[in-house]
C-alpha cells in the first residue's frame, strides 16, 4: 500500500462469526461481493467501504490492512485513531485486542492493540539503532461509563476524572508486550463489564487506550487512540432493568452523539456537537481534521440483528463521507506555531512595531513548504521562517509601519505617523536657540532640482490630513510620481532670467476660494508657466519670494501683505498641516473669546502670517537637521532669500511662540470643557480636570503653573505641548 496516499478516513466492515449460543445455523444476512473486496449487500442494499472483511478474516490480515498503515503515519507525527463501532457481541473488543484472559492469548487471536504496540516497539528499536535517539512509549487507559470518565490505571479508578477532556491521565511506560499485558489486565479489571443476553462479557463502557510516542526532548511526537466503543443495543432485547438499563441508555447516548458528530463533520457543518456527550468531548481531537481516522464497523450475520446491522452500516456510510485532511491541518498547526512565534517576538519588540508584527504580511509570505506536513514532525517549526527573514524583520516592520502610517490606514497609524514625522522633520515647534547660522543655506550650494524634491516631502508630510485629504493626497501623490518633471527638463531657453525665476518660483494666483486648495493644483503650479503675460510682468515686479515660504508677507516687515490679492504666488499656508490647522483653530477659539467680531478679519490675516512663520521655522529646522540638503536647494537668488528668511525666522519664531503661548494660556483660562477637549492631546477627562483646577485657582497665571498641576500623568503634559506646538 502506498502510505503516502493513505486516505485520512478509512472505513472497514467486519462480519462477526455466528454466535454459537443461539444454537441455529442460518444463512448470513451479509452477502460479500465475490469480485471486489470492499462491497457487501445487506437487505438488498449495496454498501461500499475501504475494506469488507468476512468472518473468516484473521486478526493478522485485519491488522495489516487496516492499522499497520496508521503506525507509519504515527511516526510521521500524525494523530491516529482506530475505532470499533457496532452492535453488542459482534467482536469489537476482540478485534481491538482489549480482552484479556488468564491464559496468554494465542498469537492468532491477538487483536489490534498488541500488534500495534509490537510494531511501534520494533520501529523504536530500529530507530535507536540508527540514530541513537531515545523515543519513549507510554500508554493510558480510560473508560467512559454512564457519562463519566474514569482513569483505569490510576490508584483510584472508581473516582471519575475531573478535567473535561481527560488530559491528565495516568500513563504507564511500555517497553514490551508484558508491559502491555499488565496494562490491559489492570485496565480491564477496573473496566465495567456485565453479562448480558447478547454477550457473556459485555463492555458497559467506551474504552480508550492511547499510545503516546515521546521524542527525546520530552515533546510528544504523536499518539494513537484505540477506541473500543460499547455495543449499541436495544434496551428491550438485552432485557435489562435498573442500573443496567440506565447503562444501556447512556451507551446509546454516547454512540448517538458520535453519530451526530460524524454526520455534522461529513455534512461540513460549521458547528460540530462535540459537547453533547463526554465521549465526543474526549474524542474531539480524534474527530477533527488533525487525525487519521479508521472505523471498524462490526456487524452480525444473524437475521435477528438486521436492524442493528443496518444501523451500523448507515453509521459507517456516513463516516465514509468524512473528509479530513490531516496533512493540511499539520500545516495549519505549523502556522499556528508561526503565529505564536510572531506574537512572542512582538512582545519583545518596541511598541511602535507591535501592531505591524501581528498583522504584517511580511511574515505571512514566508509560508512553510507545501509538503511540510507530509513527513516533517510538526514540533520542529524552524523551517517556518528562514534566518535571514528573521533578521530583516525589524527593518521590514519599520518600513511597513511607515508605509501604513503614511497611507493613514488606521487612526492610530495616522497619529503615530504624525508623531514620527514631527520628530523626524523637526515640525514640533523648535527652541529657537537651537538654530545656528552655520546651518543655513549657502548660496553656491543651491540647485533648482530641490524644488520638486521638497514638494514631494511636503506632499508626503501633508498626507497626515483629514481622511478626505488623505485619500486625495494618495491619489495625487501617485499622479505626482507619474508626472513629476525635473525643473532641468523645463525649457527655459526662451525666457529671460526674470521669467525663469518667475517660472521656477512663482505659481499661478490662488483661486478666490483658495482656503483648501487641491494639491494637484499646487503641484501643477510648481512647474507650469502662467498663461497671462501681464501676470508674468506683474510677478517680475514683485519682491522675490521663496516658494517654500510662499508667503506674501515681508520677512523684514512682519505686517501682513495682501497675499490673496497678489498674483503669481500660491500661498502655501492654504495647504496647512494638522498642527497648523489646529493652531488656527486654537487661534480662532482664542479670538472668539478675546476679540470683538470686527477684529476677526485682521486676526485671521495674522494667523496666516503666523502659520507662515512656523513654516519658515520648520524649514530652518530642516536645514539644521540636514533633512533638506543645502547643496540640493534652489538657485543662488532663492538661497539668498532663504538665508535672509532663515535669519529672520529665528526672531519670528520667538515672536510667534511667545504669542502662541499667551494665546494658549488665554484659551485655557477662558474655554469651557467642550472647547478644551477639542484641543489636540486633551481629552474630556483632562479638559474637565483643567476647568476644575482653574476654578480652584481662580485662573492660571502661566503655563508653568499648569504644568505643575497634579493632573498630568507621566509625559502627558509634554505630549500636550508637542501636540499644540508649544515649547515645553
Ligand atoms: N472474529 C471472531 N473470531 C473469533 N471469536 C470472535 C470473533 N468476534 C467475536 N468473537 C467472540 O465473540 C465474543 C464477543 O466478542 P466481543 O466481546 O469482542 O464483542 P463486543 O462487540 O466487544 O461486545 P460488547 O459491545 O458487548 O462488549 C467474544 O467471546 C469473542 O471472543
């Protein structure tokens, strides 16, 4: 037999010999097909199974055909189960080898269990000769009687077991057939047996002998369950009353539940009623896809047993419909191990990577080989992830984390991306003293190529916007990637120097409603040439401005210019980042509380200037940190502008920060809970606590006083400062 193609579920039928005590010889109700060895006819119905054994079949033939292939699978790491099912007195215990007599059983009558153990021990001995690997064999013996499980090898076999799946069983080491004999004698002496009308020694319980194969390292390689079910019986025919009758009812209940489980599995139901009886609960592992399953249906040749025989054959037929795939399940278990490995790795990894580790596709890609389950023991899962992949996981996770965050797939990712970007790009309001002149742009180092480069950076950082903005950002970044043209490819040959400057630096005028301008418009404006000649002329007369700052306000005179009326410059403050938007919101809240409505327009203008200042400050920080390489920046003229602005931005940033702190303090002194909790980093609880503290103190004098309040746990205040662009 080709064991590699062994069917996961095999069903065989064995006809019992005529019971002599019935005292009559009659033709068997079972007709075997003379051609095929796996078909039979009962009551004019054809039945086809994997094997159909006549009553004349020997124990050895039965074992070789049915069980011996399972031993092969056992040593490949698969769970195996052989189960005898049928009417009482049809030879289940005899076939399974669970009967013990005082005299030693003759070789020809040895059942499945002793033959199986002999095979296993032979293999272990052969294995030890070749590999010197110490494999241990142990066995447990339990019974399920009256819906209770009993450990037949324990010192108190009459006490029912407590655990539902009977995991904690007494195991006896098996090193020889004598050990097995002792085990069976001990077990069967404790087993519930009763004389019935049908069988002189009828088993009144379902018995399960489990042979465990242990590896040298103490892990269980696999186990073989030999199950001798109690016989199905008609309560009327056995003539039992009282306890025996109740036994019969419970036996039938257990068998019925097995029937239901097998039918549910065969029908592919999502819910399998394993918990209907203790028998199916204990056998759950064997009745799932992780096991090689062999049913032996024992049937009677007597006409008087026709109903039970047909019932048994129906059960066998439904068992034949079972479709298990233990090899696939072995892979599933291997994947489960892989998942556990990932989770344990995630537990040892900094928080920032954890979510990626548990959901990343990078590890999923390293699937085990398709034939992993065929021959490899499942305990060894080292093949699941190649060592190189293991090493590169943190890097991949970092990349994935960034990608996910940038794409804004989840709010958490967005938040994290924002924090990362703030840290990396220096967008958190910097301390002005950190800025040094030496880091500013040197005119000779600047090149036009930096313009689109910086736009890409801007675009990427702007992706942490509102969900709508993010979607648009993603689409437009794709467009940008596809359409971006280096400035060097723009034909400047026909232009004057001024025109070139205007093309490079001056985008078209903003739309009238240009509060939130689309980025595609922005991008195209970077590289497009204004169509109206008048506009160009007008632009050339305007003071030089850097597109990065894009601000119409003069760096020397901090009074706002009429930016929206000035042509040729796209005010970048319209495509603000979250911090800027929040700051604007913060400002507007302050304005509402502090200024009369007629001053609001002026205040709005001032806010725009302040956000521009912050951008200038940001660029200065970028330059300082080397995020923007000075040698890659703009033309000398622009660099001059940047330099001037860089110098100016220090003062401007200081100015802006002090104003911002005052406004923030005013807001905390005046806003209600509902308004406060809109601030970034401040939730409802903190907002409420702030208002309570404010009323207690009669108002906050300074941010330092707020910082000293006992409402900030850990680095909460620092986070609030960072989120609100405050110098902590
Ligand atoms: N194929 C067989 N060859 C010889 N003897 C058999 C065969 N099958 C069964 N017997 C005998 O029939 C009797 C009953 O068999 P057994 O106890 O195995 O039946 P059972 O199905 O386990 O019954 P129960 O379910 O009541 O326990 C035993 O004495 C056994 O030796």
